C-alpha cells in the first residue's frame, strides 16, 4: 500500500515516540543528517472558521514542534525532510523529519521507515473504528409518542 | 489607592507549600495519581482546563490538575503561565470544523438530519443516581468495560465526516447569507480588548472563558434578561484534524488533532429594513475539549452580543464590555484571590478615617446637646 507523503507525519505520531526515535537514531548512524534549522518546539495559534458566519477566529493555542533536515548517503544521494507536528517534543519532530527524508528519497532505510508508517496507519484506523463505535451504539431517531416508527415499540 | 510592598513570611510560605503537598499525599492511597488516569478517567475535568487555559495540551492539563489538587481555576492559570514561556511559532491556516471526526452529533431542531444523529457518550438521558458499585470498583471489571463495549458494538458504515446542519437551512434561504470576511482574526493573547471589539475577539475570549462564568451570563439571557430563545441546530463533539503545511513540500498535511466541542444555535428571526426576506439569526460557540454547556452558552452569548453590537445592549448579556471583561476565569479568580493578600496598610487607613469620622460626629453631637 502506497501512503502519500502528507499522511506520514500523522501515521508516525500515532506510534510510541520511542519506536520512531529508535529507527531514526539507527538511520542517523548510517546516513549523514544535517539540520537545516535547529529543531524547535513552541506554540501555534489555532485558527478556526466559525460555523455560523464563516469568520475566522482563534480558539486557542496548540503545541507545535518543527524540524527540517537534509539526509545524505555515503554515495552522495541527498534528500530534504521535514516535520511540523502538534506536539511539544522537538527531537520527536526531528526523528520524523529524518524518516520523511529517507522515505521521500527512497534512501537506505526507507523500507523499515515505511513499515512504521504502515503500522501507524493501522493504529489510526483502529482508533477511528473505535470512535465510530461510539456513534454506532448511539444512533438515535427521536419519534413523537405514538408514531409508528417509534423504535421502543419494537 | 496605591499598593505597598511587604516582606517577611518566607518560612511560612515555604511551609504552606509543604503543607499543601502533604495534604495531596497523605491519603490512604498507596499510589499517586498518574497523568493518564486524570486525562482519561477525569476527561471532562481535563477538558475544562484545556479550554480555560487556552492551550490544547491534555497531558499538561492533567499535570496541572494533579498539582493543584483538582482546582480548575488554578490549573488553567498554570497552563496559561506555561504557555507564556513558549515561543509562538505559527498561526495555523483556517481550519474547517466540517472535517471534524465526530464522536457525538445531535440536533434539537430536527428529528432527522443528513448523516444522522448520534448521542455518543453523554449523561443527557441518564438518571442522576449515584452508582454505588463504583465506590469499590474491581480493576478487572473496570478493564472489561472497555473491552466488552468494543466487542459488543458492531462495525458499521458511519461516515468519517458529517455535513453541517445549518448548511441545509442556509440553502433554503432561512439563514442570513455568508459574507466572506477578509479581516484578520483578533489575537487576545497579544492585544488588549479595546471596545468596540470585532466578533473574532469575542469568540476567542469566550472560547477560553471560565465555564461557570460563561454559563451564568448565558443563563441570565435564557431566564429572561434577553430574548435569544435558542434552538440547537447542531452540537458536535469530535477530533478536528489540524492541517499544517509540510515544511518541505508546502502541501497541507495532518499535523495532529484536537478535541473540540462546537455548537450552532438558531435564534429568533428578524426582519430587514429593505426588500430582503427575514431570516433566522445565528449564534456560534466552540471550545477545546468536551464541554457542551460551555459551547451552548457561548453560542447564546454570541447571538446576544451580535444583537447588542447592532442595536445597543438592553440586557447585561448583550453588552460586550460587561460579558467579555467578566468571563475569564484567571482574571476573575485572580482578582478575588488578591483580597487574601495583606491589605493592612490600606485597611489601617480606612480605620483611621472611620475613627476620625466617628469622633467628629460624636463631637458634633456633644456640641449640639451642650
């Protein structure tokens, strides 16, 4: 299954950070990783469109972490990777950025990195299934008393 | 009146901190509360703190609740203090709540809505009777609750997203048309409220307001100091994907998600001066976390404030200055709490003036009777 690049960060964020960091550390030992900018963490102001008049407003702030790296192989292949995630761990963002570069450039390590993404997608899918069960179990159709389609009459 | 500095009391203040922590730890429990326990089992409490703190960080909200022993005002204060130490990295692109992954979605305005209504997790129809078996809950039974719910509930084809209920009303011409606004949203964390303020400032202020304060203002309108008479067109709770540009490609990608409660109310219709047909009026509310009372209260007040801004306020809940300057929990708690600090210099002054006044009056009485 091909997973689009824009799906990778959310998939990797769904996994324990230790797993993502571990693979990034292993790959960092085999590849040259250069930070385009130092990984950093801070806040983002969340801009929402109001549902009544479609005006934008700020509902509050969210933690954000950002990293951008260039990964280079011994053979001279080079790829740029980045991560911008709703999280406050800059090093976690850097790990994702490394995997992003590795997968985007199909550099050595892209296979295990993509396997992590696949697993993250499965975790996300499972979470969504569980959330949908909250809806499935509570679908409601309020009928007036005495109406034929009153489900409680069945 | 001016403030004066005080000194001394360091040992007592240190002792107060130790005493507070003693009370947190002295209970019969062997284990301290974990943050996951607070975040998951007291999820609605955590929700209050993330929204009133104005920072969506449930884990830190749980930590703040633990540290301040369940005091939501202090916990929100701590979250605000934390955020003030962090750099602002970005403003997100405008996010569309139609993308919300709902875990609850209802409308009181219609029997059926496109996509269906789902009660989700709610106490709305529960009896408010104490569930005494929770007092000594068996850990195995506790774990089995979640497992059996997932096992017993079939998978179904529920859509990922739902259309907005008010879109159908708008398509039918029953709501005012949307006029795209290019105005930048007001940032209440950087700019003070100087009245009149744009609606985006009102929405942002109410989104991080204290739940009880906001409810009290909205309740005054509901009871009669106002005439919004709302009908909930839609109330939804769900996870909103946060879309941010990829640092390399610039393409929007899902960077994370936040739990949000959102409510749109349809209020009394109003006529127009021109040839346009009358339409219902609207109010909107939303906040971080799962907090329905807050979102509904905000939606009612949004409508009340629109009316007040347009026609001039006739009730307190229609007065932007009255509402927006009195609903913030950290502000109001801070003011109330400051009265506990030493005020003896100003109070000595008050006593001196009172004694002098009394003496003068007694002297006048004496002279009058002499």
